[in-house]
C-alpha cells in the first residue's frame, strides 16, 4: 500500500527526473564491528527475527506467509519458484492491497485533496523555518517535486517521499514488478481469490493518529538522513535478500542517536511509537482476517517483510494464538 500511494503522487505531479538506478553502500559493511554486534544481538533476541518465508499450522488449518519487497529485482524469481506450489494450492491469497483498494485510494485522493495537501493554515516553510525548508525544497526538487507544490503537502506525505531516494523515483512510475505484484499476478492466473488484509484508507488513519508536531519532526528526521538515502535503499535491498530485513529497522534506531538533540530515551520512545503506528497496530488487525480465511482452507499471505518479526509481529501473534510457526527455506 505504501508504494502505491507514493506512486500515485509521483504520477500526479509528474515527478521523476531521469537518472541511473540507485547505487549505494550496504551500511552493514561499513558499521563498526561493535555496533553491528549490538544490532545482531537485538535481532537474535526477537521472536522470528530473521527469515522471509514461514508456515503456520494449527490443527488441520494451514497458513503460508511471505515477507515481501515492493520493488522489482531479478532475485524475486528464486522466491517465486520456492513459494509457487503453496500459492497455487491456496484457497485465498491475502495481500495489503488488491487492485480494488488501489482504485479506491485513487478515488479518495481525487475526492479529498486535503488528504494530500494543506488547504488552510500555515505552509511547510512557515512550520519548518527557513533553514530546514531550504534543505527540504532541495531534496524534493531532486525528486521532481517543485518547491511551490511541496510547500503545501501534508507533512506525512513529504516524509514518505523523502523515504524514497531521488535515484529510485523512476522505479515508482514503471511497471510494478515487486514480489507483491508477482504473487498477485500468479494467483490471478491460477484462479486463487485475492483479498485485502486492510481497508484502502489505512495509510490515512496511520498518520491521522500522529500530531502535526510529530509529523513535522518526522520530516526533520528523514531529511537528516537524506544524504545517505541511496545507502539506506541499498542496505534494505541486500538485507531483504539475505532474509535479515529487521536489521534495517535497528540501523535506523542507531543512526537516529546521532541526530541533533537525540537521547537514547527519546529515540527509543519515538521508534516505539512509530513501530506501533506503522506495523504493530496493523499486524494485530490482520490476525482475525488471516485466521478467518484459514478456516476455509490453506491461506497464503504476502505483506511487507518487516511485519513478520518482533513481539507484535504477525508470526509471534499467530504463535500466541496457538499456531505452530516454522521457517521455510527459500534456497
């Protein structure tokens, strides 16, 4: 769903400067050994901290779950070969958003311009201050979004765009060939019904739960990491295909400590709040949908890989409900 809403804005404003694909550094390779060991220890202690493909069984009910990466990559071919048989035999495929939800999202944005743009009140230059605004205007310009338009955008939307490196903006306008899209295409071809895990407007309710000040602070935090955006993107991609995507979340926590005014207590509180809003709350809402579908036959569920791990990750929530959860190797 996040990819689709960002892509919708890119298409709407005509953004996307031509350029080569992102080439960055895998930050796991440059991090001091002691800091990397600290991150590794945190992930080791998490429930289901690593792995992209899992099977859950409870009685005669069966669920296959794959964590997805939303952008194209030839390595998805290996994943599709591994998950194909379970997907083909499923009675239902559950994904974050089907074509129906995407169409409803587009319609909502057309009906409600205030979802994306501030129609009254102070603009971003007024709320950020001159120095931060000039930095933001430059970053948005690199993503093909002119300053006059960026100044009126809702803060959460700006943060989402900043989360995509400028070098990756063209990918949003191209064919959607990430793992989610491939799974949906195969299920459709095989006649497997496809259903959404959540309503189309979930992305709006996520950020509606954040105050305006929190959204502005999110812009500043994301902007502070803008110079390394390609490195973060490369790290995410490589960590995903290493089936170790949780490392990117913990790297974000570590790098947040270097930001102005950061303290361990503040960073932990901010990260916990973000995890609750972006992942945990959604995970909990998905469990009844997944379990209900499983009563009707084998289920295949595909969603962003970060939703798998952690105390309130989908896998641990299922385990708490009596499911036996086992990792399935993709190689």
